[in-house]
C-alpha cells in the first residue's frame, strides 16, 4: 500500500514551514567575499558545541551557517527567515550571531542588508529609524550596579556566554578592568599562553589549559590581551 500525504499535511509542509536552501556543493555555497565571516561563524559554532559537549550540528547545521553568510541578517527579526533557526535557537544564540555579523560588516565596510541573494532585506530609507538600545551598555550598567554575570543573564534572558561577550567588549575598550572578572592567577596563566602562541582558535587554548579555565575566562582574558596589543602597553 502506497502512503500519500493528506492535503492538510502537504499544505503544512509547503506553506507553513521555511523553505530549505537549494542543494549546492560546499565550494559553491559560500561567496569568496564572505568566506572569512563563514569561518568566524563556524569557529563560534564549534566552540559552543565544545562548551555544551554536543555535536556541532546540534548548535547549528552547516547549511544554516551558509545561509546566514549569504543573507547577512542584521536583526533578530531577519534571523527568523533563516532556515534551521527556530525560536529557541534564536533566543539562545541570536544576539551572538548578530554581533559577529555586525562586527564583520563594520570591518569590511559592508552595508548590512544588501546581498546578491536577498534584496528583500533592504529597508525603505524614508521610514524613520528607531534607535536601538545598546544591549552591551545595558549589560555593563547592570554589572556596574553590582550584579553578577549569572544574575544579568537571568534578568535579560540571555546565555551567560552572551553576557561575557558584552563585558569582553568593554574589557577590549579598557573601560572595564579585567581584574573585576577573572582572578589574577588565571589572568597571568591565560595571558602567557596567548602571548606565547599564535592563536588560531579558542579551542586550542582550551585544550592546552584544560578544565582549570572556563570558556568565558578565555574570552575575557583574550579581550584584555588584545586591548594591550592595540595600545602597545
């Protein structure tokens, strides 16, 4: 007996679900112009997988990374249109993904929203733009009020890693003293590793330093090291 899907089921699959991206060869999936962004997203995905001790695809599927790279979504709303990103993953990882994209586009002087494959993301310039709240500053202000990273994450509904990323930004700008976030012993230990090795991924540092340091401590001290390298101090 041959199974045939009901009309309602067909409607649900075709019209109510996001359309998966077309099958393409890996080498053709990422534009050469944005290969660096894809690499950054992949490294971030791999670090998240190691942090949570789950397979990489449980964080984000490879095809989802391809589509993010092509679309260059700049808002949480635009992330909802990306195949493979449901509400749960957007809530958990959305802020970090957007931050990676925005930093990349700022570095490359790319206007967010204009891509070869998705002109629909363009916003009508005549519409008045609402000023977005500075999510990093909100986190920083809460920290200055005496709240812990865990308390801020719970209050804002973000992952702890996202809050650590926000604070890392202010460590990098030297507005936040690393000593308020990481013990002196670990600052010395992690800094020495970063200064002695050409860093390729945080994963390598984590393996070398072991469970004595957390992913968050690695990221925060790396921001500290980068701040000193930029100023030459």
